[in-house]
C-alpha cells in the first residue's frame, strides 16, 4: 500500500506540473504549466552540438521531453485515417533516472486513431525507475506498457527502419516506418525559439517516414500506408508565462517538400509564429513571422469549445497558398490534458496531407 500511495502521489504531482491547473490569483504559468520558472533544470541555449544516436534517448537535467509520431494514412479504397503516438518524460527534479520508486520521473503516453467519422484517444501513466516505461537510445526503444516505438535496424541509423504500435478502446495499430533521408534540425540548428522572451526547446524531426501496416477502428481492420512524421523536443521552460497554447502544423506536400510551422498564442501580445521549409532532399530553411500568413477560416463546436478546423496558409516566398481542412473536426483528445489533434488535407497551390495540433482552447 505504501508503494501504491507513492505511485499515486507522484502521478498527481506530475499531472499538476503538466496540466497547469492554476488556482485563482496565482501568477500565469503558460499552457500546461510549461511557462513555470525552471531555474534548477538545465537551460536551452543556442549552439548545441547534436549527437546521434545518443540524442534519440532521454536527456537528464531537462524538465520535459517527448517522442511524438503522427501518420497520415489511407487504404486501397482511398479511405483516409490518421494515427498519433506520443511519450512524454516529465522530471520532478533535475536528476538522472535511478532504479526503484525513488526515481524522480513520471512518464505519460498518448495514442489516437482518427477516421472521417471516428476519433479515439487513450492515455497511459507510468512511474519512472521501475521499467514500466522508458527510452533506450541504442538500440532505440521507447515504450510505456505495451505501447512501443522501436528501431528494427540494429547497427545502422536507428530511424531508418522502425515499428510503432498502440491500442486503446475502439482502436489499435501496428505500423512499419522507413526513411532514407536525413534528420532535420528545426529552428537555428536545432535551437527552436518559442517566444520573443527567449523561451526555447531543442527540436529535431524525421519528416520523411513512409508508414505501412494495420489499423483497426471499431473492430474493422484496414491495411494502410502513407507519410509519417517524428518530432523530438526537450526543454525546461519552453513557453513564456503568458503563452496560452499553440497551433502546430506538420505538412507533407505532394510535390515532395515538407513544412513545419507553429503559432504560440499569448494573452498579452500577438502570437509568436515561426516554421521550417524542408525541400524534397531534406535541406531545411527557417521561416520567420514576416514570411508566414496563417489565418483561421472556419470554426467547429468541439467539446463545448470553438475550435478553428479550417485554416488559410500562405508563404509567398515559396509560392504556397493553401487551405487546410480537418479530416474529422471532432478530433478532440479528451485526456487529462485535453487538446485537439488530427489529420488535415491540403488544397490550393499545393496538395497533400498533414497533422494539426491545437492546445489551450
């Protein structure tokens, strides 16, 4: 019973750290508490030299970290789907993971599957130090319970060939992932600014995965394939205190390019907007707010909230003028930290598909 009470206590503390459920009168903490001061944790500074495969693993000393995969899928009949897999590592204090219940870590897993008419999401929690969840850099493996993201290419680039699997009420999937193109360092050589006040994360992506495998929704099995995108970020304070949420896009253009962009909304000033244009060979170029025009065009009522589910996006320097539409406007992640996330389709100057995540609504 003592161990169980400790486990529940740590989960509750992690939920508080991550959810940012402020009491009336408290200072702003940013969305999900990610604007909290983090003086005891490692800072994110420009000029870091990334090292692989080590940086595929966990980073002691930083407060928050995630391994985040999305895939835009279709079957032979042209039916469209999306899946998501995320593992969060939340440090309760700036110390390495240690075996046993005293480990200062909590892990959180999110998984989802979306069709044009259905959206299912599930959540897992785990205490650090007991093997229920974790990440190994080489051979790469990330897991929480039986949800797994792991390399199938020992001795090679661990991201060249991977497998991901998860299941929850109403859905299950197992996909193979392959890519022969290089990783992309987001922002300034992997230093990704999130505010004008200096908040930032270390951030890299593999936006060129091709996925194939099995998806099950409502007891129906589908053989699916399509592009997938892996994001890796770690930080100690990625948001400013007044930043209330973000709108994040990862887009696969049929012309071969990839595009990442996000808008972080702020309660006291205009949003912080940035992005990365990635050509078909994997060469990346940062975009600033003057180069990006991002406009909500239509809203949907979702879980009692007004959510923008159709967007206009222009990048004149690249001849891009598109509209993104949610495959399923009701793709609400009704979890302990609720947010909207789902696949989108693209139309206009470019066609393609992608994923949209919106928090803080």
